[in-house]
């Protein structure tokens, strides 16, 4: 796959809360580090590598989390996974935040724009999970629905338990009738699309952009809107290049930690709910529990699946380009 030249990375975050540290370590273990090592003054140190990119993450006992190396796409993946736990880098602190009527939580840390209504928010689920589909959710928030969504206590789906996520998803669909969309890409279809994109010299971010663009376009077919906001997961041109005529006429905002916007947080909940629903269905068909993530329990379940159903059936439940596949088969 063709990617830009990896850039030097050096980021420092203050993570004093023990609960956040445990969440960070669990999220990173689910990604599947390529190296684990012990270092002085650190609780842990993990390395990640992907097609010439390399990042080392170290959690110091006094609270500092360091991310260093050379990366582009790999950095976006790791930041997306860690976004529920991290504020802005310590060296960037002090910029303040802007209160936003469209914010999911109104919290500080990252600067938040005040968005006019109506606007669309999109987010995806399943990108970091070996088993199950990729799902992109989209929600169009209007003045009349915003307050009703706010009272639900909507926040980024990664900060919610599965049961609460599913409860909120039902409420969002009830409130936003006709103003939400879910693009579900089952594993077999995902694997086919991924290979098609790979042959064209494109990568996972292009596939994600395709899903986000389809979601935005589908919402625009029913309701005129001039603005869409998404979580930034790669080059800003990816989504825009995939939008059709209607989509290219709107303003497109892409920001890291986009889930702080109400519409994006609501979209993340819908996407996670559909992901969980399809993962449960695949587990039932497989006759065994297919775990979330990409860590050791996933590898064990993958091996059991192959024993029962054969390696030829693996693409019907798993994203085959993950390094997890090599461990499974």
C-alpha cells in the first residue's frame, strides 16, 4: 500500500488517573503490540510496527505517557483507540477550549467549535476488532432534536459499557427517526473491499473514507444540510474525494477526538450497537463466543473457530489483513 513518508513523532500526555492508565493498557493490548519490554521508571513499554512505521509508547510511573517514533497512519490508529482516555498533549495545554452547543460533553482539553444546526456527525466501529463487521454510523442533529439527545447523556461509545450503549442506541433511533444511517460492511465484504483498495495502492483509511462518504450521502438524500463533522483518521482529502455531488457541496470538518461533538458521539453509539449486534449473530452461527478487540482471547477464539469450521471459513467472521490472522492460522 502506498503511504506518505513517516514523520517523526514525539508526544507527551499527563495520565495521573490509575483507571485511565488501565484503560490505555487494555486498549493497546487489544491492538496487538509487536514488542513488550521492561524499562526503568516505567509501568510498561510497548512497541507497534506497521509497514515501515514504528511507535514506542511508555507509561512512566509519575504519570507521563510518551509516544515516540516515526509514523503517519499508525499514529492515527493509536490516537483513535486512545482518544477516550487522553486530553491534549501536555506541551499543547493552555490553549483552552471553546464551549460548543453541539458538544457531547462540553469538557475541556480539546478546542471545540460551535456548530450550526442542522449538521451531520459520523463515526465508525469495528476498525480495531478482528472479528465482526466494520460499521459507520451517521446522525443528523437538528435544533429540535439536540436537547432531547443531550438529556440522554450521550458520550463517545468507547466510554460506555455495552449494555448502556445499546440502550442509548435505541433512544437515538427513536428521537432521530429518518435522520440516522448505518452502513454495515460484513467481514466477507470488508475483506473483498480491502483487497480491491490494496490493489489500487490504497489503504484502510481509504476504505473508512468510503464508508463515511456513503453515510453522509445517504443522509443528504433525505434532508438538506450544509455541514458534516467526523473524527479524523487520516488525510483530510480521503472522505472528500469519496463524496458525490451533494456531499461535495457541504462543509466537511474532520478533527481528532471528534466524538466530543454530540452528533459524532451519537453516531459512534449507533455504529457500536450494530457492531455488537452482528458480532453476537456471528458468534451464534459459529457456536462459540467471538471476542472484541485483537488480543490474546481473540487469537484463542480464532484457533477454535478454525478447528471447528476450517480456515476457509475464517474470512466470513474476521478481517483477514490483521496480523492476528498469522497467529490464528
